[in-house]
């Protein structure tokens, strides 16, 4: 069923009064207050001082009010469905706005800084600078082949301890061709970020030590410690975004649990 659209709009940019409340116009007899329109401007992020935009937005607002007023009584749509959609949208806005404000208050810059200061172990890493000789092994190797690989590693170890430059030993023996070109150097490696066997061996040594051959998941290693371990602390500015996200997630979940525990829910 179709209806002819009849728009009855009266607008005024001067102040009208009704029950001591300022008006900006009427639509089909309904008062449109200044407070209502100002809230719309706030929703659209339009400053009230921008008179040209405010005037344009008022015209648009009043026309949309008129369209909606004329259409509202039409039987061409499911009114009940619209009510459900409006209710769901209201719930979404309520929840979103509530947590936006709540989390901004709960997780401020000071809370983030406090967490960083009180949990230093989470933001520091132990690093060590090493070079190695790697003799690769794999699961399909025969025992003879595995023993031959170990013999090569022992030979590299012996020569390095006998005076051969470790860089030369790496170039001669290492199957890690990339690091071998750099004299076996792996640079600074973080504790726990590498093979656990490798990590345990190198972090128990000190600068200048050359480890006896040991096996990791990659093969046999001979490692020279180039510099002692150092504890490196990650700067606050680098991690504050991660801390903020973590604290907000925790605070949101805690508040959601509190709200639900305070609510009464029953299913009939």
C-alpha cells in the first residue's frame, strides 16, 4: 500500500520557546528542541560554532525527521522487526559506550606504567653473542654417518683449541654456510628463543669459552662465546601498546563477569 508523502516542516534558526525550552523547529507538529539537535551535532562531531555546517545539518535533520514521520505509519514494513532492530542497536551502543568510558578510566597511562614497573621480568631478555661450527645431522643417517659427523665436530673443536682461529674453523668445517662466511658468528641470540639444548649450553659458558661438541635438533655444534650474556630491557614505549591491550582485555572480562553476576536471568 502506497501513501503520498506529505511533508509539513517548519524550521527556524532563531530561538523559539516552548515550556521554557529552546526549539529549532517543528515537524508535523512535533517540537524539535535545541538540546535534541545539539546532541545530533555531537553525534556527527560537528562543532556548534561552525554556523554554515550547522545550518546545513539542521535542514538535513529536519527533512529526515519529516521522511521518518510520514513513513512511520506505513504498513509497508514490519514494525515489530524495526523495534527489535532498534532495541538491539540500543544494547550495542549501551555496551560499547559503557566499556569505552569504563576502560579509559580503568586502564590509564599510570596503570600501564605501573604494570611495566612491577613486572620487569616480562620485559627483559638475556642475550649472548656467539659463533658456531655446525655439522648437520638428520634422522635418516646411519650410525656410521652420525659418528663421522661427530668426528668432524671434534676435529673442529680440537683445532680451535689448538690455536686455529675460530673463524677459520667455521669456514673450513661448518655446514651452516651463511654463518660460516661470517666466521661462524650468529650475533646476539635471546635465551629461550633457540633450541633448548643449544640455549642451555651457551648460557652456562662465559666469554672466550669454546664448548665441546654437543648435539641439538640441527646437528653437532661447537660454539665460541664472543661476549658474556647481557640483560636487555625492552623500552616502555615499545611495549605499552601490548600492555594496554592486555590490561583492557582483563579489565573488560572482569567487569563483564561482575555485571552478569549482579543481573537476574531466568529462562521460562
